[in-house]
C-alpha cells in the first residue's frame, strides 16, 4: 500500500465546498454594464458627434491608463482587463459636458481612478462612486468648464455648436430671478405631449453627455435588471421618490415648482438611478438597505434641485448616500431564518 | 464687545471651577508606582506578559498579579528597575526566545494535495487536516508571522516558519496561534533543538519527511537519558538541562537535531 | 395524490447534470479483495474496535461497538480476516483508525446475526435494533438515526418528513432507490413513524424526478397518513430546515432543531436501510452511491459495501481521465474534496464525483465587490459577504453578531460569488472560532 495509490500522477485539488461555480465573474458583470451603457453612448454620439466620441474615448482611455500605471507602479497585479476602470471611464464621460477640454478629462480620470478608487484599496474597497467623486470635484473646482453646455445637434445636421443652458439650469435661473416660472420657460418645462416625447427619447437641449435620452438609459437599465446585475429596488424607489416629492410641491404651487415629469426626464436622474446609484460597491448589500438608499437619494436630489444652489442634485445625493452605505448595511440586516415570529403563528 | 469679553471670561471662570471641583471629588487614587513602572516598560503593548497592555501590566505588577520579571520584552534590566521600584529583590530570569519545532520545509516534506483556500494556517488545517504530508508539521501560511508584533517570524520561500532570534523578544504571542502547536519558548542560551513535533511512528515519518524524528533513541543514549526522553515516537528535550555540549546534531541520523544560533540561515532568508 | 409544496426564500439553480446517471439502474459490483472500515463514519463519538488482528469475521459481524449515546457500531462488509487495525487514509482527513479486512471471497453471512419480529417488537426494541444495525442518516451528514428517534418528552413530534429531495447536483442515488424500491422506503417510513408515534408522514421529492414521485405515490396508495409532496427544484431544497418550511410552513427557530417544531426528518435512504434491518436483519453494510462526473469512465448508481476502496471502484468503472483534478465525497455543493483515492466509501457517501479541471471552482482572493448576491440567495438569510470580510480581518465578535452559527454551509453563496471568494471556508472558520470563544466564555 502506498499513499499515492490513485492512478493519476498529479496531486488532487482540495478546497472547501462548493466545488462548482455559477460562472459569474467580475469581468462578466463589468462588460455587461458596458454593454448596457452602449445605447446611451450611441445617443450622445448622435447628438454631439465628434465631441461625444472625443469625451467617451479619451476619458475611458485615461481611466484605464491610470489604473494600469498605478498598479504597475505599486507592483500589484494589473486588473485593467476586468473592465472596472473602463466602466468608471465611460460613466465619468457620460457625466461630463460635451465641450470638456482634454485636460479636464485627464484630471477627472485621475480623481476617479487614483483618488476615489485605488487609494481606498482598489475595486471593492471604495466608499464613494469614483465617477461621481470626479464629477463633483471637477464641478466645484472648474465650474466654468463643467457648465459650458453646448446645444445638442443631431449628427450630420451641419449646425455649429451653440452654447446654451440646461433645462434644469434655465428653470433655476428663472425661479431665482423672478420667484416663479415665467410663461416662456413654462412652455419648455410643462409636459406637453411634444415635450414629453423629446424628453423621453432624447431632448434637444443641453446637458452632460449621458443625460439626453431616458429611453436609452431605460433600455440599458432593464437589460441589467434582467441579468440581475442591478436590483429593481434602487431605480424604482429613487425615481418614485422624486416623482412623489416633486409632485406634491407641483400640486401645491405649479407656478413655482416644475412638473414632476420634467424633474424625472430631464437632467441626470435616469442616468444616476440606473447606472450610478446601483453601483454594487457603493450601495448596500441588503434589499431593505437598497430601498432606503433609493428613497434617500430621491429626497436629497429633490431638496437640492428645489432649494439648493446647484440646479442638479443627483451626484451629490448619490455621494451622500454612498457615505451612509456602511450604516445602512448595519441597520437593515435581513431577518435570519428562524428568527421571525412566523414560528409561533404556525405552531 | 465688552459684553462678549465678560460673558466668555465668566464662562471660563465657571468652567474652571467646575473642573477643579470635579478633579477633587472624582479623583481616582493611582499608586504613583504604577506610573513609574509604566515609564520603564517598553510600551509595545504586545500582551506577551498576559496583561491587556503595558499600563494594565504596570497596574497588575503593583497589585502583585504579575511578577516583576514577567515582561518578556523588557528583559532583565527592566525587571531589575521594576523590582527596585517595588522594593523587591531582583530575581534574575533568563530571557526566552521562540522556536518553531519543525524543520520540514517543502523540500523535506511534500504536500498531500493542492490546497485552494484561505491563506491562513488555521483555515488550512480545517480542510482535510492540512495539505502537508506530515500532519504535525509547519503549514507555512504565516499565521504566526502575522501575529508577531515584532516582525520576528520569517516564512521562508519553501514554506517554513523561522524565528529571527535577533528580533524575537519571547512575548509568546505566536504560541497559541499555531494550529499545530509547534512554537515554544525556550531559554535564549539553548542552541540545540529537536526540530520535529511528529508523533507518527518512525516508518511513517520516513515516508513523509526527510528531517523528521524517527525515534531512533540515539540522542537519548548520547545524553544517558538525562534531558531527552522519547515520548510517543518523538524525542523531547528538557530545556532545564543544558545539552549544548553533547554535539547532538552530529549524532542525529535524520538531522532533526540542529544547532539554532546561526544568523547564517536568517541572513540568507532576509536576502531571499 | 401528489401535493405541491411551497418554496423557501433564497436558493440557487445550479446545473444539475443528473442526466449522467438518472436513467441508470442500480448495479452491484463484484467482491473486492480489501475493505477498510473506519471507526469514525458518523457525527458523534467514534466506535470502539472489538476485533483483533487475524480474527475471522463474517458479513455483518460487529467490528466496533458504539462508545456513547451518539455513536453506532460498525459491521464487517464481507467475510474474511482482519488484516490490521490501524490508522488508514480517511475521506475526512489524513488518517483515522480503521479495521482493514481481507475478503475470503465467500461472502458468508454471520450465522449469529440478531433478528427481530418487527410486528411484535416494542418501540424501545425497534429503536435499539436500528442502533445495533449501525444506521445513520444516509443523506450525507451521517447523524445516528436512533438519536433522532429519541426526542425528549417535552418536544412532542407530530410529523415525520422523508427527505427525497436530493437537491445536490449530479447525485441520483436516492432517485434510483425511490424508483426501484419505493416499497422499502414506504415500509421503512412506517417503522420510523411507529417509533415516533406520529400520525402524519410527508415525503418530499423535487419535481425533476417525476418517475420517483409516481412510484412513491403508487407505493403509498391506500395509506391515509402518508402524503407525497412535489418540491420546487431549488438548491438547497433538501436542507432540513428549508424542507420543513417548504412542506409545513414551519420555521425551525435559529439555533434550534427540527424537533422544536415537532418534526423529524429522515432521508429516504435511511428509511430503506431501517426496513432492511428490522425486516431482513441486515445491518448497514451497503449503500447506494452515485459515481459520476466527466472524469470517470462509466458513471452509474452502485450498491457499494461500506468500506469499499474508491480506487477499486474507479478501476471497475473504467478509470479516471488525466484531467480529473477533484474527487468529491458527496455532491458538488456540500461534499468534501478528498486528497486521494485510497480511501473507503463511508455510510454517508451518497456520491463520488470526479470533476475535471475546467469545471471546478478555483477560488481566488479577489476582493468582494459587494454585489449582494450572496445576501440575496442565502437560504438562512445571513450576510455571507460581510461575515467573510470580518473573518478575514479576525473580528470575531462581529462575526458572532451576524449569526454565523446559523450557517448550514450549503455553499450557495460561494456558488454565485462573482469574485470567487471562498465564502464557505470563511464561514467554517468563523463558526469554529466563535464556538471556541463561546466555550472559553462558558468556562470562565
């Protein structure tokens, strides 16, 4: 008898159970997210042509490049192929104005990948969504460049880029200066069927690259939900909260507060609700926590949009709730099987 | 302006009164010796003495819970100073150092299977009783090294824990961490060690490990039974007796008994 | 009539791969030369060897006696001589005490095997007979059956559940048993019910085994107290607590046992073994084991003597492929990976699984990306990702507060983890450490 009696020459592999896997991997998740963002990217390229392509490609390249350099420098395994840096890059691009200069993208990518992600320990350890950290830091540091919006012009229409304000910006300026919504602005912000359609499928105003078509975002979001990469809890509660909260104020005084659908479909709400608030790393792991997370994002967004000094509040709202995520995980644990009251009832 | 100055200084006076009173009424009586001893202690808070930290130890020494020479890091000089403060007689205690009683690295002792799991000895020990051919030997995943507050344990590239005797202060933190109980504290002057902990019968050991103790009793005979006893197929050394003079390392046929005073091995590890 | 059971929260849907062996009838291998019967094959204290080297034994002779209440005897799988009593390789670890038997090829049954008239025997006699037959839970955990049949007085039992879910992928041993000898399962259940004095017997089978369901229904026809339930195909449907919840809607309290909600769960294989013992006087010396996986030459459902060496079975089934890298004792989700083939089949070996390199999970130390899938699917509603994080950082107070001791180690979390984290290993380690700490606290 020998200790190696098995008819194979190599040692067997031994580990704790289970011995099979679902085959789910980080790269698969990340590439699916990229796939889901494809419609939004295409829409932004349609509206901004060269500008759109430039921002998308450069930001993604910068982000991946920074991750590569950082990991090479620290002699860590290089993980750019898992797609997470590319996801951050594309998300950041969708959060930038189409007119952003190349150095703004470079600074933004540095902030996102190095400051907000790698300094925290890399993928999985960051507390805040890297793309949003970069966007907010840029917004505060370079307010002029970050709000230099240009008018969306459909591809090949041959119109030159014209500077203009975002719908939410127009609304806020109007309310700040006159105290109510003047009629000419009202025409833009009331949900006539014409307005509704353009808001939903792609409005011809201005804003960040990824804010142009709720439809395209919805397509990507539904794909991610179908693949179970994001849970319905966050988008539904987030958008629902904004709808209800702004609806209440609109009903109280429609001359001071915009229609809830305007809040819903213009600005970055859809992008935030489907692609940024749902970021796995920076949102709670429990279903209950996700519900609270979504409601919190919605409330803060509304508060900032209605009474804050910035016209848009999605990034701030999500970042604030990111900070609360560890606490939400602690407060909203699932009830352990066998600790429910059900037991007494059935017996 | 004047109003503000008056309000603030008034507040300050009130608060200082409050503080003064509080200090008087809620004062905790601290033995002055505790503070003095704390100053002497190394302040590493390693817990090697058994107390929660250095200040806890200082309190315990004054209360008589610990002996004056119980701090393994401070050594004899520290013990002498503490004894002086306490007005005790100085009792010399030889400093101790940790030793890993296993010499079976990957070259000497193979693996039974490829382990795929947590990089931690205690975790590895849960899976099929550890991947090493010898069920008593060092797994080399470094749980002891991570527990050492003084960075005194090196894991060689052949997966064996080795104590850096220059750095080891004998705090003993590594001892309970090892799932196989391979680490013991020995007097620092003892150089000869039996580097095996296997209770397998000799024939089994021979199959698994090139440097394992096969209980041939040669060492026991050399010392005439004084200081080495064969206990369940393993030669065990009694460290209260000094056996360094017997040149046991030349007697042992499996080179299980080795002289461990060489910085040579450690130097090579450091550069490795 | 087949009733439909409710589901349970959480769970996963792995690839079942049952088609490899589901249609293959039971086969009986020839007698091998050598058998190894370890004294530790069940949960509880190991049996005590009562035979000496060189002793003559028969098929069914007691080799080792129980050493406590939670312990059962071991019987000789065939006739022959005791070659040695020593530490030999064991599926659970490096080596454990075992009785090695050289078969004489005659396979003579022990003439002094005890018999029992199960119709006239008292409950205590029946229970003791089941114990003396060495019967343990055949589903994989191998908990001594007589202990489960001795509930304390203050815990009245009103339902016996027979577990035929066989939710582990690849395994079809219970499936074949239910298809080929449903009457043994039903009759065994009757004995168990008699001992427990219960009025209601529920048999749960996952609905991916329609032939087993109909065979059981036919065999149970006319018995008013017996219900056959078809269960949802969700892993881990066969875990005790999940099974009770699915069939009866009763939730076993955290840290409790099925008897806390008036239920005893037994595997269908156990019921069949009980019938073999009380009606035919055959102690537990053989079991049905599925031998399967891409790595094995000819997969099948085998009736193996307990103590048969895996290498003998492998040789008989056409050897294993060069790419076979993992050999699992049990199913792929909860089974134990073995370090070699020189180990015996145990009472709890429901399957021998030979996995090739490209189909096994290779664990990595990737960071958790907090996707929350493990929290979502955990059938016990724990938070595996957070527990694993705390275990990694040796924060065991936190680990305890997250109810790690309720973990049933079903492996669903590690199965879905996109970061290939060793979640079950972390849970095991956390559990072990928490239990050690509790014991220390109780002592001090």
